C-alpha cells in the first residue's frame, strides 16, 4: 500500500512541472524583441560593451591610464575624454556625442571579426572580454615596458606577472597586432620587449 502511494505521488510530481511548462511555453513579446535585437547585432550585450570600450579608447574618447602605486606596481584606470567641459553648450555636447557614437560604432564593426574567436558571426561575452583583456594588456605592457626601459624582468615586476605568462600573453597580443594590420586597421601599440 505504501509503495502504491509513493509511486502515485512520484507520478504526480513528474506531471506537474510538464503541465506548468506547457501552459507558459511562449516567450513574452519583450523577450522575443530583445533576443531578436541581440541576434541582429551579432554580439551579446556584454560583448557590445567590451567592444565599445576598446573602440572608445582607440578613437580617443576614453583614456586608458596607468598609475604607479607605492609598492612599484601599476594600477589601471579609465577617463572619459568626451565630456571635458561641464559648461559646454548642450547642443555642442549633443553633436559631439553623436559623432563619438558614430565613430565608435564604425570601429566596433571593424573590431568584431577580431573578437569573434570561433568565427561564428556572433561575439559572445566570453570572446569579447578575452579580446578586451588582450587589447588592454597590449596598452599596459607597451606603457610599462617604456617606463621600465624595455627591461623584461622590471616590466614583469611592474605588472605583477611572471615572465612566462607575460611572454605567452605577449605572443597572443602580437598575433592580434598582425591580424589588425592584415585588416588595414589603425595599429595597436607596439611593445619593445623580446
């Protein structure tokens, strides 16, 4: 008797989720529209943000800067260079933003094939973040190598990264530089380390 009740109870538990799911299987219209927009853009929202950051850096609307800390390492930061004057005429500010959006949008289109690691036509969040980190690594190591007189050990110390990891990332970055050059895009910073 107990076994029969248990089997019946388990059967009911198995049927309830299926019944609930079948009642609500269609996605809401706003979700459908959102997914359509993502598919059409060819990248995830996070991917779009990562490529926008790199585009803004390359176009001069965002500064990627490095500041030495008391322990000798370097922190990294960003500064918006578009809104330098808080007292600017609102119409001029709007026009400057529109130009920046247009230029950044064009640069994102150029960067997309570089970020699309699996050549699927869609840039995932992971692909975009790996791309952004590699580009920022290039800017960082170029700056630090110059500060450390192109000394590999001193540069590694300033970055807080072991030399073998720096060499591996540097090889990846140089491969990216080569692909950028093949596409005829504005070059990435050179790194004078061997």
